[in-house]
């Protein structure tokens, strides 16, 4: 019964299906509601309002989803307001019904909420995730959602930012019908019934959401969480117009708040990081269906889990039978746990477990499309292994090392095919950590880099490309940060003081608790492997503790002590005595140190090193560095990452801070020398964001 189709230049397609007109959003990739798209839809609605031959309107979308919400990239730039659209829909003289599919989020869902009814295809996910960006729903969501599904369910949905699947949405009354087929057909029929006055909502509204959406207990973005509560209260007590006015004010307040800026920066940064400007267009990913993972330790079996989850067949190689046995058990346990937590179906859990086979010999790598090496961090061992892989693997296999610090170019040079070698630095625990540093060697081919990035996406990871340099991006920055954390101990702070200050800043754990968790021996060994012979203060405390058998949590004692079976770090007077003794031997003068100094020194060291490696080209963008620190090292997302934080402080302030630190500890003046890029940006009044923008 299609009678006409015309293409609106501003991404709203119009189809006339008899007396119903379907307006279809068509703005790839996700129908983000930019002001221009909202205006185009508003214009189309205005035209239809007066047309005699149109009895009802269906708003639908083409492409992968209905809409991922307001255009995040347009916030703060655009004229026009997509938030007016819902009011227009609500007051439209013709009934408007939403036909939803795929992601229906934020302003996309709010558009749906203003419609008279909502029909969802079975794959629809509905949510108001604005809180995760430090915002509140700003297109009437805070007022219309509680009116539709009740205050408790609305509060849970908006404060958690989580999504509901179509059937869950049906159960709470958020949608009126769910269909496996085309939602437009069902929506058209419903719209005609509405036009004829023969449909009304039968089900009770406001069913409880139950346990499925607990309101998060952790820290909530501010002021968004507070503003949201005020809007919810208004929704219960005030007329709609008043509530909407309050929401509009609250939205503007959140939009300009530092936390929202930081969270939106983090969102954009983690999507930008997968784009590598100098990759030639038209590359196609090579087939990666069979992988060999070498080394069945914690990293090896964690990586095997990630690959198996993406449907890749994995051969896990380790000459040590006991290690193989432990790894297979750990993989099975991981999947069993996922099953218990309801994150996997039984069939999928056993399929994933079965996808991993263990072998003693490397010969199985002959069939591999991809090899990931995850052996002990030793250059000699890795070079020998890559030499062997070069002999065993077929041409065209992608060869990756999971080294966290070593020179990927030297490892690649052990083969006759350095163009196929790259670093894939997974973080521990590999299945849980989303960050993947993709290390681009001097001779890594664009195709190999492209394949590494494509693999990261397939594994659901966030890739960040790094050039070869000791420690790449993340671990290189740990150096100066950890050094300050350690100097502070020698100079008079306790481990708990340092940790407390950085936790108060927003890290989930302080550097000394992290040291104990990872194992103090790891850093000591890495320094020895790197042949570092620097300042005798560097690593002094850790070396002393390791010599005493205090390796951290795994030995029940490190910088802290631990009760049997407990991970709670407890202050240990013995450690304090050791630190005092080390300070005496090293000639370090001790004094009172306050929280502010701790945060300032650790952060300035981090920022300065970030600027240094950015200037050297180890990272391509400041935002990539932020992504690494947010996802790999627990930098608080609501502060946007170290370099966004530096921008927020102001680079002049950062420079002054470095100068102050240098004056306070003249012995360490070299450490506080500003990175050239930092000096340059500060002198020219630019920020790291400006630097990134000039390169975009
Ligand atoms: N505004 C503008 N662009 C958006 C967007 C939005 N609201 N949501 C997604 N995009 C863009 C992404 O930047 C990406 O662009 P790119 O391919 O140029 O990098 C593209 O759409 C695909 O998004 P991506 O996140 O890579 O896909 P995904 O399948 O992993 O996730 C979503 C899809 C919709 C779940 C996810 O993008 C998301 O959470 N978006 C934000 C939703 C939101 O918070 N809406 C409220 C806005 S106030």
C-alpha cells in the first residue's frame, strides 16, 4: 500500500502508507539527534499536522538503531534545541506512535516517551544513559518517564543509566507492544486505532523493576545525580510544564559542569582512539579464526578466554604440564562463574571452554592465523620464541607479543617478517580489562596494525595505538608517578597517607596498595631487566622489602601486612621502621607531608610524563593517553584522564606546580623539568585539547 516516498534532505525519510505517514530518521551511524535532525523532524510533523489525508503518524528509523540519543558531539556548539521536539509530538493533533528497534537511548527514548504509544522490535534496548555522561535526560525524560512507569522504576533507570531489553520494557509499561517482525507495521495499525479512538493502554503502569536494575552504590556524577533527584521530586509534585522548566535549567547546569565535560571527553576519547589517521583506506581485515597463545600463565589463559569469547579457536601452548592444567581449570572456572552470574547461557559457556585446547609443543602454531605470546618478561626468551615462531608459522600469520615494557622492534627483528609483528598489550585480568595497547613497531605494516585494531574491536576491547618506547604509554607513565609515591615515603609520608590521598582524588586504589597487589618483586625485576642504574633512591624500599620476602599480598606482607585470607592492607610499624632506616642511609631529610602535596606531586609527575611521550609521538593524541589511564590504571573517569585534568587545571598552573616542586626538591630538579610540549602549549596559551584538535 506504499503510495509515495521522498527523501528529506535533512535525513528524515517520509513514506505515505495510506492514511498513516511514517517519518523515518536516517542519519547514520546511530541517528544521533542533532539539532538539524530534530528540526527536520519537527518541520515534517508541522507539515503533517494540517494535512487532511494524514490521520496518524509513525516515527521510526532506518539503520542499525532507532537513535542513540542527542548528538554528543554537538553539545555546546549548535544553535537550535532538540529538546523542544517532544513537546511538539505530544501536542500534535494527529496521534504519533513510535516504532523502535535497536538502541533507543537518551533523547531517542525521550522522543518515544512523548508519543502516544510505543512499539518495539524484540532487539530493542531502551535506556537513559545521560548520567554516565554527567548529564540528566534533557528532553522531558525526567518528567515523562516517572509519569509512565512510576517513580521508583524511573529513578532506577535514570540513576543507573542501564538499558532494558524490549520484553523488560514491556513488563514495566515503557513500551506497549513488542514484535519480532517490523515494528512499523504494528505501529501503523496501532496508530490507526488511536486515530479512531479505539485503543487505550490496558495494562497497569509502574510495575516494579525488581532486582534487575539496582541503583549503583558507587560514586554518582555530580551535580547530575542531585539535579536528577530534584527533577524526580518535581515530577511527583508539580505540573508537567514546571517540571520541564526545572529539567531544562538542571540540564544546562550539568552540561557546563566540569564532571560532565570530563565524562563526555572520556566517551569521545575512547571512540577516537581506534582511528589511526595514517592508515591507507580500503584495508580489509585478514581472517583470524585460529589462534595460538604461548604461555599458560595468568595473562596467557586470560587472553585465551578473550579470544574464545570472540569465537576464535585457541591452542594454548606451554611446556609445563602443571601450568597447562591450571590454565584449563581456570578457563573452565571462569566460564562456570559467568554462567552462575547469568552472563552466559550453558551452551555458550561450554562452547567457549571447548574452544581452548592445551599443547606442550609449539608445532600447533603452524595452523594459526594469529599468535599471541604471553611468556615471562625476558627479552632473551621472547626473541628465542619469535625465532621459533618464524620457522613454524605460515606466511601471513599475525604475530603479537603481550610484552608490557620490552622493545617490540627487537622482538620483531628475531623474525624474517617484522611487518607481521606487533604488540598487543593486554591488561590483567585480561577478560575484565577493556584496554588494549596496540604497539606499532617501526616495521609493523599498516595491514598488521589494522588487523590488531580490528581484533581489539572483535574482542570488545578499547584499542590505543602506541609507538615502541619503554613501557609504551601506560607503564611508562607509571614510572614517574610511582617514583613520587616512593619519594614521599622516604621524605616522611606513610604508605596509607599516600594511598588515602590518591583514593580521595578518585583512584580506586592508591599506588602502594597496587604495588602490593601486583607484587613488589615485579617492579624490582623489571628494573633489573631494564638494566636501570639511576638514582639509588629509586626502588630502594621495594628492593629492601623483596629481600625480606615481603612481596606483597601473595606473601601476606609487602608495604602493608595482611591477615590470613584478607586483602585489607594494614599499617605495619616494621615497614615504617624500614622506610626510616632507608631514608637515613640515603640521606633523605624527613618532614610532615600533607595530602595536597601528595596529590600534586604524583599528578604533576604523571602529566609531565604524558606530555613528554606525546611530544615524542609515542601516543598520537592526548586523549589516547587519557583513555589508557582511565581504562588501564583507574584514573577517575569523571576527571577525564591526566591530560584532560591538566587542561582543566590550566597549563599555566601545571607549569607553576612543576616549578614549585623543583624549588622544594632541588636534588630532583631534573625530574620536574617541564616536557618541551607542555612548555610550548603553556607559552602559546593552548591546551592538550587544542593540540589534539589541530591534528584531527
Ligand atoms: N551522539 C553522537 N554520536 C554517537 C552517539 C551520540 N549519542 N552515540 C554513538 N555515536 C557514534 C560513535 O561516536 C561512533 O562513531 P564513530 O564510528 O565515528 O566512532 C558510532 O556512533 C558508533 O558508536 P559506538 O559506541 O562505536 O558503537 P557501539 O555499538 O559500541 O555502541 C551505543 C552503541 C549507542 C550503545 C553507544 O555508542 C552509546 O552508548 N552511545 C551514547 C548513548 C548516550 O549516552 N546517549 C545519550 C546522549 S545524551
